C-alpha cells in the first residue's frame, strides 16, 4: 500500500514553491522506482496541472485513485480534472465513489450535487443538497448550489430569497452579494427598489474591501484626431448571446477613429471566437489570470475606455473593474441592471429600456442613452427561411417561447395560461435546454394545469442541435410570448428574424423593457402591452388575425435587416460617440 513519506513531502514543497519542473522530475523518479506508488502518481498529477497539462494530470489522477482506493480527496481531484476535460460521466462516477467512501466529505457530496446540476439532473441535485443541509445547515456553498437548482427549475423568487439571506448572514462576501444581485433580476415578486438595494449593497461590500481606485470622470487628451483606444472585457466571446451583439460593433466601427482591444476571460473558444478575434485590433486571452493580474494587464495597455460586458453573470470580472484599470470605466450589454459599483462611470442603455427619471435614481453609474437602441444584432448565418405560419396548414395557432427556463416562474406561467384560455384551441411550445430534466417538465406542466391548461396543449422541448435546428423550430411557432419580469433579447431578435411576431409586457426595470426597444426597432410598438390584461388581448388578437400574421411572416426579416436593429455601422458610430462624450474627446 502507498505510504506518504519524506520524499513525497520534498516534491510537495517544490510544488508549493512553484518549482514545477523540478517537482515533476523528482516525482517521476519516485514513480519509476515504485510503479505502484499512488502518492507519486498524485504528485505527478499536481505537477502536470500546474504546468497546464490537463490530460496528463487526469491520467495520473486516475492512476493515483486506482492505487490508493477509497481516498475521497483523490477521487474528488480526479473528478475535477474529468470535468475540465468535459468527461462528465466519468467525473460523476468518481464523485459517487468518493461519497460511498465518506458520506461526510463535503467536497465529494456537494461536488456530486453540483455535477448533477451541471448535467441538468436537477431533481437528484436538489435531493442531495437538501440531504446535506439537514446535516450541515450552515454550509453556504451547498445553499448557493441549491439556489442555482431552484432558479433552473422555475423558482426564481425562492432562489433570490435564499441567496439574499446568505449574503446578509455573510456581509463581507462579495461573491454572495454578487449572487444576490444577479438572482434579484429573476425574482418575479421583487420591486425595483428591492432590486436596487441588493445591487447597491454589492458596491458597498466592494468599497469596504478598499481595493477601488476612485475618481470622477476623467479628462483625457482632447483632439478630434485622437484614435480612441477601447477595451472589451468578457467571458462570453463564443457561441453565446453576447457575441451576437459584439460582432456588429467590431465589424461596423471606424477603425481609423476607434481601436478595440479584447480581453477574453474564459478558456472556452469556438468558431465564433475565431471570427470575433479576426475583427479585433488586439486580442488577449486572460483565462488563467486573477482579478489583480487582469486589472494590471488592462492598465498596461493604456486604454482610454474599458467596457465590461458581463455585469454579475457567471465568470464576471467586476473585482478587476473595481480597481479602475482604465481612466474611464463603462458597463454594457451582458447584464440587465446596474453593477452597483461607484467605480464604473457609465452604463450604456436607451430611452426605451431605461426611461429618464427613476431608472437614473436606481443606478450607481451614469446612464448614457444610445437612442434609438442600445444594441445591434448580428443575424445568424445559415438561418432557414421563415416559411408560412404553421397554423396555415394545421389550423391550430401555436404560441411559443424559447427563452431560458430560468425565466419561468408562477407569474409568467399564470399569464401564459390566460393567453391560452383567450385563444381557444391554441397550443404552447416552450423550448429550453433545462427541459431535459423530467422533474422540471412535470413541475411546469403541473403549474400550467393549475391554470386550467390541459397537458395536450403544452409541449416542453429540450435543446435542438445546431443553430439552424434551433432557428428552424421557429417555423412551428405563430406568435412568440416574451417572459416576465425578465424579457428576452437574443430570443426576441431570433424570433423576429424568423418572421415570428413577439408580444411583450413593458416592465418597470431594464430587464423587463428590452422587448420594448426591440419591437419599436421593427415598427411593432403595437405589440408592447402596458399591463397583463393588454398582454393577453394582444396575444389573442394576433392569434385571431390570420392576415396580419402572414404579412409579418413575410416582412419581419426585411424590417430587421433594413432597420436600426441590424445597422452595425450606425450603431458603432453611436457607440463611439457615446464614449467620446463621456471621455470629453473630440
């Protein structure tokens, strides 16, 4: 059996000192001298990981777990490396073995629950979270994980309340304060003031850390001939909604007057990443740096303006932004609310999403309105034709929503049930990746059933392979329904591109008003409801108006292509103008 000894400790010390090559060489000598030395394999795994060699690290971790059976710590390390290589089933197998070895080892038990949630097996993940919390009620990590499961299964209010309570119980945690801010956008019962308070509190927590470099809006070197140097910071520069709105800016800008430096903060890259990279002036991959190092890299690039694109969403870099690595700090696009940081100078919006007055009072940044619309959409390549409305052949009107299941909640389900009641014989198609989970399908069907909707009128569909397949599903939809309180953005643009009119409810915050600006952008202001009753009437009226739906099916793509929503050059000019106005350039 493998025994930890002084020679193993020497290798571990070298790793602690960052002497990876020396540690690996010494560990290899140990392994060669004792081929069944599991601790030598473990040290080789650690050294490989520190050298960025994930496959080798996973190989040696598997060897260590084999040679030292039943060690939950080694099994968890193996699982984490399997996850890094997208070997999710192998990861879960290792975690299950670790739980069997020691049911009280938190990284194994909670780690398995997290892996199940990541695999969209939410019922089992929730059961494990609740079981663990009965024994360890103060485990903030398990509570945060449970909140994520609740959000993913149409229980945003419960999720938001849970993380808000965690944040209040751990007032110095910026991670929990950020999580509370994010989840407040999904809470169908939250008031604008309540949402503002949790965002403001994040700024207070960050301010208390003392890392911020404060200062007012800077005066940069003036002159109409100065080329503006702009940084974009995002983890989502890949097949992701954010990329669909970054691309028109990169393509449409005047390269002679605005230079763009991109900071990719996520290792995930694909063909979209490659396309965007070719459009930037400078592209920096920053996935292996911490917030302090990211801020230092941005500062060293000598930007005029740094624009962060993620707000409080996953893998954000707000801690780096709080250090003010650029004279002017701006937030835009990827998050539907204020960051709460007083160190960010401005947020780019428009008069539809954030009408002047109350919206300004609930933002830590100055709101800069890029009218007529704060975004520009890059139409998907290879999109199928819109085709005829499906009801033309079947005689049955199909409503649809392809928004993420996180935006489902009792309020919007009750609203959509009213729409179905007002349009006899109609049906509803909901498509989201989370509908892979049988438990979620049962929950949502039961909620619709409570609203009087028979299961035969409801279809809950999981993910469809490929962008073309996803867009082709719109050929089965006559009228799209925007969720509340968190409206769609990319989904609305895709529906319109596929000739499907969208009915939206004008909310009282940015998250609920993006549909307003998008529909006005294609001349469909008449489909913006002021209250839930009007929402039902508009949806039912559109379902009954065969001629209007047919006309929109034929014309919406042209309206988008020729209008403000796809005018990349016009948008890029407004974007540059907004930044120059803030920086007092030109």
